[in-house]
């Protein structure tokens, strides 16, 4: 069997939305009107914390695929002012979100228990506020949202091997600036963080044999497995990884922008930034390379993501262990590509409707578990009851 990233085709039912004349689709998809459609046509559950669980109309997988979005579209009208990462979410909301994550991950692990047959992943890709609204490739909704996805591994085995140069394969071993030039500094910085549940994974034990991904990224095994996900401490460490990543990213691009620039404000790990980054020659010489390129290459400079853009993921490896990883997100916007899965979506209502009953059955079942845990109320749509 060939090891390499896979490209699969996932059918979907065409979305019955008319984009107003004079608007680009990605401008409209950020509007409150589009969020109304998301809620009323695809919404499954919502709660007082503005967390909305919905069916993915343009899904990654028709085995299991849902998202939870922090729906601030009506209370924050400026798309660039909305929370786009967990660190920007109020603590009470984040606590509820963590409990919802726990239930959804547990459900997927229960219903798709064999790691030989199913790839399970969940996490968020935050890149929404880092591009202008009209840029190609900007994600459809500028709000923080989680993905919960299950892939049939047989479908992946049968799929064509994806082109390694596919621009969406933004995994660390392929395109990431961090991994290509600052791998040692990157890992040394993360090693300073105080983990008790998360254990660094060394070597290829974090990789999926089928795809060979993720490649070159720092990974951590969740000691205690799914039981640990029920602990508050796990989610604190999950956020610690994100905070460390943000510190690294902001510090690096501050140095790209301004030679010998000041430490970014509101840094999380100031001592580590000073000791492990701002006194590291590899880190600073890489910033110089990027800065010099920006000065002489307008197209390159325009592609820079000056604000933190990342994918943070929890997934199950081949041995059935649960792994956390995080990556710079430089080009693509699909979290599945971090594990070497490229999804080509195809409008095909007939093919989608063959898979829809089984998909909806599972979505409604996990919805009931969330309701029973007092995490929200059911939404009625044309396709399912309230």
C-alpha cells in the first residue's frame, strides 16, 4: 500500500442561497443572513452561550461531520471583531464548549471504536481574521468553530494519492516556515511549558501509516486517553499549547516586521520568549530572511499572515492513542489536510441523500446527549424535528 496524502471526493446537496448582486460569495458568507441559513436549515442545537451546533452543508465527510460555532454574528456585527481563537472566548463560554467537545469526542470514539477502520479528528482552524475579506480562499465564516469529523479509512485507502505539491497540504514537513527553518527553536520553546497530562511524542508514532501525516510537527499524547479529556487540567494544557503557539507566531512576525522589535503586548510566556526566542540566532536570522524577501517581493509580502493563523487538532492514531498537535496555517483552510486528507467537494444531491439518513441519525443521537447534559436546546429544521 502506498503511503501518502489522499484526495477524496465528498458529495453535497447544493446550498439554496442567492448571493445578492454586487457581493462576492465570501463577503456574503460572512453576513448575518448566511448565519440565519446556517441555523434554520442546518442547525441542530443552540444554547445561551451562543454556541451553535450544525450539520456541515459543505461537509468533509458523510460518515460523521458536524461543527460547533461561537455564533457572535448578531452581537458583534464587525466580522474582524469576532473571536477567532479559544483564547478570545469568555471563560464561562469556554467551559461549556469544553464539555460539548468532551461529549462529542466520546460519542465518536464509541460509535467508531476501531482505529483500523476509522480516522477520528476534531479541532479548530483559526485563520479568519488574518486575510482581507475579499481575498480568495478566505473561509466562509469569520467566527471560531470546531470540527468533529470521522473518515472511513477504506475510502482513504481506495482514494487517489494527492499531489504532494498541493498548496493545501500545509503540514509542517511540507510548507511550514517554522518547521523548515526553526524546528529546533520551535520544539525547545514548547519544551519549556509545564505539561502534566500531555506527553511529547517523538518519532513517527504520531503519524498515520496511510498518509504519513502529520509530518515534522510537535505532537503530544494524551496520557489517560479519553478519561483525561474529562479533566479540567487537560483543557488548560490544550489551551497552553495554543498560547505558546501564539507567542511564537507573534514574536516571530514582530521581528519580521521590525528588526529588533519589542516583545508583543499581552504575551503569555514572557520569560520563555526572551530566553528561547529573542536570544536564538536561528530564530532571528530566519526573521531577517523573511523581512528581506518582503521588502523586495510585493507578491510575497502580500501573502504574509501577520496575525496568528493555526490549526489545532485532537486525533486518534493507528494504535488507538489520542494525540494533540498544532501547525502554522500558511495557505489552506481545511483542518483535515493536517493529517494528509484533501477533500474535494462535489455537488451531487442524489449521492449525498444516500448517506444522509445514517449521518442525520448519528447527529441527532449525539445532540440528545448534549441536551441531557444541559448543554443546549434542539433546533427544528425541514430535515429533523426539534
